[in-house]
């Protein structure tokens, strides 16, 4: 008799915990917020969001314990009397079917139909389970961490963040396919998700392109430089870019010019803000918001100036190019010459080229641009006319200076439809480098006599 009561109580508790677990795992925030507002208890919405994962773990642990206890109590009740083995077997079959129907089918249906309402009304009881299961959750947490590290994987918390990001991007892709989300909005969401993975050097203005003013310039010369560049802030240097004295603000300059006795240029500069090139974009954005800054100087590992990044650069990484009245009209970084040939700006980001034309050029940490990839492959600064092959693509340097690559030509063996799948296959031949490229001699090499 007692065993039957215990068994019934255990199965009833399992039923409650199953509904709670399903509801905690699948509730919609918007619907739960509506329920809390409707019942006049919006504070409960915040409580559930703060502790939903802990409550879910507690419900799952107690669900397993109560289900196991119910089965043992049922077996104990049947084994005490002289019950034939066949009858016990049939009882177990019916018990399994009943438990499946009650704890999986019915509990899941209730949580899908009214999970948010169930969570709201039962939260005080569910919350009491959290301290009860604290020791068991600690053991489970330690075991989880240990097995993750034995398997060479990241800690569970970090993995959950990565998994969440992947799931969000998957939902966005599905929304675009179903027509529920515009492609432009989808791209913005993807870019936002990638901010925590990209370094600032991926979006900075490189050292060679920085517009600057020398410290011995007059205020009038500085004004002309600001007008010509169309910038509101410009670095001021002593002798070179590694000696930045400060940042000149157009507003400060204009206020100083109208004075009867204006101060020298170096006395109206503002302190520069430095960041390492390995800082992530989202961390920089948060820092610039907190410090109310619009410009940062990017430093390499040796303390030298490697570039400059502005708040506009970060916004353009999210929403795309932002043109103002001072920006010159610029063409696309990629120009289609014919169905097999592209002309590419060497400063174009390699990941953007890969995405637009579904190529498989390696996106290495040592370079960000198409020109950087060519530098890496050749191991030197190439001259105009030099070529090499990567997969089905012949890459030719069409314009270069003694210090940098300016323009490249990419010629594919097949037409360039943007829907073309990834190549994934590299050309083979007798003149192939260890990292997969096939060298093609330049015109000057072909004309040179043999040694």
C-alpha cells in the first residue's frame, strides 16, 4: 500500500517536472513577457530569465530521480506478493507505455499550448527546487567541465555562447529563405554576430592611407588640410606616425582661429586613444561608447602605429558603406571585365571576395586583404605582370608600386556565376608550391635567358 502511494507521488512529481522542463526549454520571451504584463507582475519575467537555465537543470535532475523512484516503488509493490513473472512483465510494459504517454506526449502538449502560463503560475514552486539540487548541479558541472577538457573542447560556458551564435545565424538564414526577413536585415544581423570574432585591424584605415598634419603647421594650414580631407578629426605627428602628439578636432580649431591671440596648434590637441590591433571590434565599440570617443589609433605588438579606426568604420562594418558629402564617388572594389575575368582592388577584404564569389581563398590571421594574400603566397612584393594560380583561378598583379600591390586581375577557368559552389580543388602541375599554388612566370621571367 505504501509502495503504491510512493509510486503514485513520484509519477505525479515527474509529470509536474516534465511540464516545467519542457516549458523552460521552449518558452518564448515575448509571450512570457505578455503573460507577466497581463498578470501585473513584470518583475517575475526578469526572475525567470535570470534563473531559467539553473531551474531547468534542477527540474531535469529531480525528474530523473522521481521517475526512477516511482519505477522502483512500483517494482517493490509487485515483488512483495506472489505475482507471476509474466504478470510483472506485462505490468512493466503497461507502465512504460503509460509513462511515455503521460510524461512525454501529454506533458509536451501542455507545455506547447500553455508553457508560458504554466511557468508564470508555478515559478514560486519551481524556484524552490534550485537550492535543493545545488550539490547535484555542482557535481554535474564539474563532470561536464572535466569531460569537455579531456575531449580537448572549450569549457561549456564558452561553447554555449558559440552554439547560441550559430543558432541565431541559422534562424536568420531560415528567415531569409522563407521570405520572413529581408536579405539586407539578415546581412546586418550576421555582421553584428561577427563583431566579437573580428579584430580591429580588419576594419582600420592602414598606416599608409592615414591623413595627418605635421606639428609645425600653422592653424590656417591645418584648416585647409581639414577642409581638403573632409574629416572632423586628424592626427597630428612630430616626425612620423609613430610619434602622434594628439588628435586635432575641427571644432577646437575653428574656436581657436577666431580668437585675437590663438594658441599654437600643439596646444589645442586632444589626447590620442590607443588600442591593440588584436582588440575585437565589439570590445572597441563598447569602449568608445563608454569613453565617448570617435577615433582610436591602432598599435602593433611593438608599439608602432599600424592604422586608425573610427566609429564610422565600425558602423560601416554593420550596415555597409556610409557616404557623406565629403566622400568621393568610388567604384566597386570588384569590376567585371568579362565572364571569366575580374579586376579587384588589392585592399578588398579577402572574406568579402570569398563571400561574393564563393571562392575558397584561405582567410589567415596573418592577412586580411586580397593583396595581403598575394604577399603571403609569393613571399615578396611582386611586380606588375607577375601571376600565379590558386585552384581554378589565375591571379595577376596588374598594378603595383615598390611598396604595395594596387590592382589584381582574377581569371577563372569557368564563368563567374555568384551561385557557383566552392571549388575546393587546387590545380595540379609540375610547378606547384607546397601550399597549393601553381606558379606562372611573368613576362619578364619568360624573356629572361636561362641560367
